């Protein structure tokens, strides 16, 4: 699959604001509306554009705390049952307030992005939700001080 400069410019414009109409994108990039429309449809069909989303102001939603949690996995339960990293990650993804779950290489096995109201909510998330998932062994939390 080859993308040319027009495709890349359309993608960059949509990343800035997926709310823009085809007409506005065409004007901004000096491209005909039909060209923009056809290229967007092609990018969707190819799976380059997976979805359209929003970028909320989390402070206004009362979610002032952004944290990353590194999880080390224990692949065997106390009863000897074998666990799979991907299954554990899928269970984590279902937890409220979890934005992203990534299986990673390195010191830990899974990296989670979580948005919460405050430190008390973080404490509850780690102790009462995350650590209750079988296979979650150790956690290390990184609190974001400022997002640029």
C-alpha cells in the first residue's frame, strides 16, 4: 500500500480535527472535494483510518489524574493454572478508567494508561481492581505531572 503526499496531508489534517468536512479539508489543502472524499474512503477501506474520535478536556470531566501503570505478570496461578499475557491484558482493558493497554518488552509485561479523579481513586483502582486480576503480580505507577 502506497500513500502519496496528498494522502498524508489529508491524514494530518484529520488528526488535527476529525470534525472537518470534506469541503473544508479540500479548501485547506487546495484539493477538489471529490479527490478528498475518494481518498478518505480509500484510506478507510485500506484500514489506514480505523475510526474518528475526540480529544476531551479531562479536567472538565473531573479526571485530573493521568497515570501509567507498569504490570509484571505471574504466568502461573497458585493452583498451577497457566495464564496468558494477552488474556490478562484483555481483562485489564475492561476495567473502568483504562484508556490503553499495551503488551511491552522490557522490565515489565504490560503498560496501562489510566485517567482518574484523584489519588484515592488511583489507590482503589490499583488495590481493588487491578491487583484482583489473576496473573497481575507487581505494579509500578508513574504519575504524569504535566502533559505537553
